[in-house]
C-alpha cells in the first residue's frame, strides 16, 4: 500500500509539472530594482566623436524576490511595461540619445524587462556618464553607465588558450576625428588578484598613430580576463578641456583550456546520464511489482495504452527504458503490436517530465539528495527503500551533472570562437524568416548527438544548459529538440535487432512517430502566423510565463521544456486515432516472412531482466513450455515403442537436443534474474525453478532411452502379452495426466491442479505395485519370456521415473503458484 501511494503521488506530481509551470507568471509585478543587463548591457563602450555607439545601453527592471513554487530562496522576475528614464549626466560632452536627439530619453521595458537607449557621442574626449532611473515603491532607483569618446580598442574579440601571450594589446586615442593623440601616458593593469595573468610593460605612451600598446599574458584558468587602461593626459600643448579625462577602459579577452573544459563537460554529461540511469533503475524497481497490472489496462483501448505509456515513463523517467521494455513485451507475446504502439506514443510524452523537472532549477537539492539517497541505498534493509534511495541518488547526480555542465559553459558565452561556431546553425529569423538550412542542420545535430549518448533527456538537458547561458536561441533549441526526438528512437531499434518481426515493427512505429512529427513541426517553423512568430513557437510563448522572443529571452529553459512536452502531446493527439493505419504501414515496411522459422525460445526475453517480476513470470512460462516439449517427446517415444513410424525417431532426438539447450538458457536467464532486486519470495523461487528445469531435462533424457528400447524391440521382434500392453497403457495414461496437472499449475492454475498431481503420484505408485505382481504372474505361467520381461520392466521403470520427476515439478509449481498469486 505504501509503495502504491508513493508511486501515485509521484505520478501525479510528474503529470502536474507542465501545468504548475504556468503559475510562475511575472505579469502584474511591481518594479523593485534596476540593473545593467548582465549579458549585453553596452556599458563601458568606446567610440568616435559624433558617431553612435556600436551597441545600445540596456538595463533590466526586476521585481522583488518572489517565493519559489516549491519553496526555496525564490528569485526576481523581469517587470514589463515600466517607465525608465535615461539621462546623459555630462551634458557638456555634447552626447545625445539617437531616438530623442536630446540628453534625456523616456522609454518603457519590453516583455523581458529590458529598456534600452542608443547614444551618439559628442565632440569632447573622455568619459560620458549616463544614468537610468525607475520609480519603485521605495522611491526612485538609479544605475549609472558610461561611454568613452575619442578612444578605440586596438584589439576586439580577443581569445586564446590559457597562459597564451597576446602581443600588441592596447588602445588608440584621437584628439579629433582623424587626428591621433600622441604623447599620452597610459597605464595598464589586469583586473582582480589573478597573479597568473599580467602585462609587460605596465606603462606606455601613445605613438604618432595614437596607439599605446603592451603584451598581455592570459591566466591559467578558463575564464574571461579584463585588462584596464588608465589614461593620464598631461600634455601642455593641449587645452585642459580637450585633454582625455577617462576612468579605466576595459579590454576583454577569453582564455580557454579546451581540453580541460571538454573533459569537465563530458564528465558533467556522464554524471547526468549516470544519474538518469540510476534514477530510472530505482524508480523502475519500485514500480516493477505493479507493471503486470498496469499492462492489463493496456488491452482495453488505445487511449488507455497512451496513458499507460505516459504514466510508466513519468514514473521510471526514461522513454528508452519504456520502449525497450515494450519491445520485450511484444517479443514475449505480452502485448500486441497495436497495444505496444499506443504505449510508445505515451512514452514520448512521459519522457518530457525530465525536462520539466530540470526547468525548476533544483540545483541546491543535488547534494542533499545524493547524501540521503546514498544512505538509503546502502543501509536500508527493505528492497523498496533501497530502490527509493537509488532513485534519490540518481536524482541528485542528475542535477549535479546539470550544474557541472552549466558552470563549464557559463564563460563560453564570452568566447568569440565558441559563439561563432554556434552561429553556423543559429536558427534565429533573418528578415523575419528562419533559415531553412540552419534549422535542418540543427535537427541533424540533435539526432546525431542523441544517437551517440542514447539519452534524449541528456541531450535536452545539454540544450537547456546552453540556452540558459545565452549560447542558443529558442529557435535553435527547438530545432535541436526535434532532432533529439528522432535520435532517441535508435535505442528501440537496437533493442529490436534480435527480436521477432512484431518487435521490429514496434520500434519502426516509434521511429515513424517521431520522424513524421519532427517533419511537420519543421514545416511549421516557416509559418509566422502567431504575431509574426512561427505558429507553434508563438503558442508555446503564449502559454509559458516570460517573453522568450525579447532581446534577452526570459524563462527560456521552461519554454524549451514546454515545447518538448507539447510537441509530443500534439503528436499523440494526431497519431493515436490512426494506430490501425500505423500497424498496417509498419507491417508493409517489415513484412512477415513466407516461412517463419520456429525459435528455440518462446518466452525468454532479455530486455525484461530489469523488470524482474515480469522476467520471472516469463521464465515460469518457458519452464512450462519446456515441460510441454518433454511431454511431446515422451508421447512420440511411447508411440514409437509400440510400433509407430520410424520417422518419429529423428524428431524425438532433435527435440531432446533442444530441451538440453533450453535447460542451459533458462538456467542462465534465471541466474540473470537473481542478480536483480527481488523480494525474498521471488529470490527463493529461483532455485526451485532451476530444479524444475533439471527435472524437465531428465524427462527428455528418458524419451531418448525409450527410443533405444524401441530399437531392441524391432531388432529382436519382441512382442508383449495383452495384459502387459494393458498395464503399460494404464501407466502411460497416468503419466499423461501427471504432465497436464504439472503444466496447468505452472500456467497459473489453481491449487486443485497441485492436489490432482499428488493424487496421480499415489495412483502411479499403486499401479506400479500391481504391474510388478502381474509381471511375476506372467513369468511363472510362462506367458512372458525373460528377454521380453527385461524390456517391459525397463520401459515401465522409465515411466515411473518420469512420474517422479513430474511430481517434483508439480511440488515446485505449487510454490510458483503461491508467489505469482501474491
């Protein structure tokens, strides 16, 4: 009951996550502070006289800290439609705002809380100070920015490896347009206390071209470094009002240790994938006991199948695990192809819950979850709590990996090389139209990446980390997610390689579902029908708090998570009514062979080993099938013994070889199940099944021995008396009944079948005593000769031992019945 309640709560939370994300809206919030935009504020720009700055000055207006949906410290949200006043404080500089052509500009924040203003510099050299103010409940709040007129940086987009020496770094000064300022002293120093980064010389004087330069050695850490240039203009031949009065001018350079960052990024991704695997395995073990009941619901209708796929994947947090499991179910005959396709459709919705959880930014819970999960996994005695601990440990490692990836990617937004690489497949609209080549390239990259890592959640997590650091636009992220949905189907395809054709068709349905869905979503990217935005992306922005199309995208990780979810929801709504057509299409693509070969195994399915209760049930079915084959061999051997066609012999011997192989394979399968997490009752059942398999194999051996007796009968033309034949027929009938009783118990019959087997044992014992008496009487009367008597006794002895093996199977089958019914 506790496990059911825990799973029910977890499933409800997972299902509500997309809805709860809508509660995070920032509309109606009041301004509490103003700050320079972190990513592209335009502060400390240099430019020439009378020219606009290269970038506008940008500020962000934010609310007070809002409590988090799930508690925690909370966060500030951008405030839209708020009045911001920009003011040039140094009016004597001659600088004005481009939009107003005055020293004052009043504007309002956009949906992302951003207000911006473009400044045209005046004719006075040096600093130009600009303020931006907003009214709050506590009074006006102001931030200051600045620009520098008459100065150019001689180096832009500086980047190198850690420890690299950058030559000729510096600034260029101009007294007037086209007139370099020579003889000005400039002092250089590296910002911060990083002793591994330094400049030589620390002082330089501008030459005739107005250039002051130095040599800059980058530090040993992968990060952005700042070199400050401070101007001291003491030239006597220049009026004081025309001399440079400027604070420190900052020159930026990015140092990267690519190998180290690649190792950390791959390590973070590995942590993420391993955490996902641990969490999936733990939750799967918790849900394992209920999977058979869940599967029974699948048989009712296609929408229930979709719901089951969604629920199961939401619980075990892995669409790959669900689809592989479904392939195994189809291969084992537990699901029809139509039912399996419905479950696969639902699995695509369920897997998006991972992205929804990631979007909650629960990074601070990583270490507590790892600590608690490790304690439970190692110290808890009950398997359910061990599985819960493993799930928590995986949850913590997942977020630790996500944090690691985000941290290592954080400085990359300042890397010109890294940014230019992402520009090669940036899908942001050009002239209002998304570039089709870039969108297609992004889909291919997403597909290939997911095929390599075989985890759609890992790929989506990486995309969210890149987008959160400003390296990917929402357009590009969505195209990568489309590719991710195609790439994740490779797992099911690999799982179906050694399976039957229906399993291959289920995997093909998964591929077609995601590929066709990605195709029509790709087409929709070129239909700007939602306020000038692609119709689907515009809809996602409408239902998700924050303006993702603002100058600085707001709440982009939640937008990506919701786009991932809604894509799969729309796909299910579109495809589910046509499951029958999908079955026909997959059957046409993968047709049934004209003469399908019978496989050795009927129920053993390696993909079910991670759901041990189902794997155990399949092993029981395979044992029953093995006993049934042994029964067939005994029946044909008896027929051959009584003068049947000699064509029976090769069939009996071939079947005996297959029974021997079955013994090895079933035993190996049971050993594999024993390595999984089992209840004490299930664990105790493993050796009983192994003994039952050994008994079934020995029964097969008896068929081979009876074949040898039939050779002797034919070679010597022995004949039995009518009473001897009658005794053998009665014993054969009792053995046949014993077969049926034992097999019925293995197949899930009731306890009456086990009692019937017990009664048959007593009847065989009683009959054997009577047969022995009858045989002695025939020998004494001379009706039977000694040689024929030996053959007779050997034959009935074989049948008696078969009965003994069957009663052993029945006793163990009784235990199987008790465990499977519980």
